[in-house]
C-alpha cells in the first residue's frame, strides 16, 4: 500500500487514512476532524504494538472515563467552578468542617459551582454548603473510606473514577479556582500537583487558597516550617512562587481572593511565543506603562506589553472576540510573577 503524504500524523497507508476520514464524515463529525482522525489512528497504531491486557485496559478505561466526565461537565460550561480539597476523615464537629461548609455556601452565593471528591469529611461539608444542585462529585473506587456523601449520592453529577490520574485531571481541567482545607497525603498530593502545574505553566492560571479554620495554623505552619525553611532556603522554589497561593483562616477573605481574580482578568492563551491576555476592560496607557516598569524582568528582551484586539489565531474562539486584549512578550518561565501581574490588571 502507498503511504500517505503531507499528513502530520497518519496510519502511513493512504487507503486506511481514507477509510477513517470517510467513517468520520459518515458519523457526522463536523469540526476538529483532524484531531478525531489522529485519535483513531492512535488506536490502530496501538493495536500494531500488541499491548498487554493490563495496558489495554488502562488505555481503554482512561479514555472512557475522560469522555464520560466531559459529557457531564459540558452541560455546565457557562458556570464558574471551584474545586475544594480536604481530608475525608474530618468529623462534622470539627471547626474545619464548619469552615468548609460555610465557604462552599459563600461561593455558591457568588455563582460558583463546587467540585469535590464526593466523599466524606471536608468533601461532605463543602457539598452540603454548596447544595446538590450546585455540586459535582468526582469519586474514586477504593476498598475503604471513599463512599459518596449524602448530598451528591445518586446525582447525575457524581462521577466515579477507576484511576486517580484521570480523576485529578478533571479536578483541575474544569475548575476556575481551588481551595484546600487541612488534610493528609491526598490533599497534599492535590495541592502540590496544582502548584506544580501553575508554576510550570502546564495549566491555566487560577486562584488557589489554603484555608484554615478560624485561629488554626495548619497551612501557615506548613508554609513557614516546610516551604520557607526548606524548599525556599534550599533553592528548590523561588520567592515569587509564593504568589501562586494565598493562606487565610477567614472564608470571606478567601472568597474575595477568588472573586477578585476575575474582576478584570478573563483568560489567556499563547500564540506561539506571544501571551494573549483577555480582559473585561482595556487598560489605560498609564497602567500599561506601570506594567512595563514593574514586570520588566519577565518580558523578553526588546519585548512589549500593549493593548490589542483579537489575534488572527483566535478565530477558533469567536465567543471571546469582543474582549479587549493585552499582548505580552512573556518569558514563559516566571508564572509566579505573572500571577502578580494579574493582580495588577485587576486593579483596573
């Protein structure tokens, strides 16, 4: 058979490529045809590699879980969401339980839906505060502890995952903010993964708050005795990485931190090396001058910050075409500093 030519990714055999494209057309696929084509090619290439039964189950179940989660979340794309983490072992009488419940209720009043792991403890508290209608539960199959809480039990927005990695992907993929209450290995795992993704630019910038019960010191001790005394002093993280999160024992302050993040800032994307920041209101010239001065360290040599309309590469997001833009020649490294820049943008 003759190999296909001029395709970025294909079976390497033109007749098979044609059959795949015909099948997609007959199925009614419109839009993103190349991406669907490449996914089907990947399946055929995987079959050639003759994976073990265990590997095949992993690939198959992972795709099923991601597809099903997308089906559920896609119905609520117009709503902002907050993911709330914390220990499944927190008792209802604990002050952290009350804080999580009241915080989720406050976020619901500010038009955020709540995502939790769907289990007990902090998850149950947050789900109770948010209410069933405004909740998602991303449960995990475990032989102990992790049973769906009463608020989200049997709700269509309860999704049960086989794998932690697909579950974790959905916690971050669909949220607009993250809050962590005290917890154990699982909470720390989610917290560190989130901060790693933000620090490296592997997920979009979102506000992260670490919330204690009033007067408690769980997170402030964690920051002082571990992050600052070890990670920072040993040079494993940078001072500006502390801008990626906020610690508080006040749920109103935590709520303000999240809501204010979207005061003017909307979203962003990279167009090759250019950072395109969408905002609700264009910044005045004086504000641009201040940004250039304050954040000169993260702008490329001879780089600029300037107001603009949509970039031609954004034609695939027509729903955002009406938003003003900032074009920034960003170094793509200093994301903690970029988080500080967002705070400045939100002053206007």
